[in-house]
C-alpha cells in the first residue's frame, strides 16, 4: 500500500475497510504486542517490522516463542547476502566487524 511519508500501514479497519496508519514519529520508545492465542500478534508484528524497515526505522524484536524466526523458514533460499541492503558496511568496519 502506498502511504504518506512518515506513516506505517498496519492493516484495515474491519468495520469500514479503511486503512489503519501509524505515525512513525510515535515509535520513539518501546512497544509490545499482547493478545490471546490466534489473535494475530505475529501477523501484526511481521507487518510492523516490514513497515519499519521500509521506513528505515531501527527495530529490535524479542520473540521468545520463535515465531518470527520460524517465518524465515518459509524462505529456504534466502542467504545472509539478502540482508545486505539493510546493513551499513562502513559502520561495521569501524566497530571491527564485517558483513
């Protein structure tokens, strides 16, 4: 979905089918997703992660159950090189690391 700069597409309102957008500027501190089993927490998390990455917003995902990591199993042909567009080689080098 094409959104305005600074807004993340979260989903659609079930009653009106209108898009639900979140201002990126509200993501300045911590956040958490709670819900009952099967309520869509992982789907929302994946969507928010994708939108944040597309907007160059740094993210850290803590997923004790492993759902986010398991999603990567759906992409068996993916390689570490696929992540290079989101990595900063110069910054890694300054810290004595390589990508």
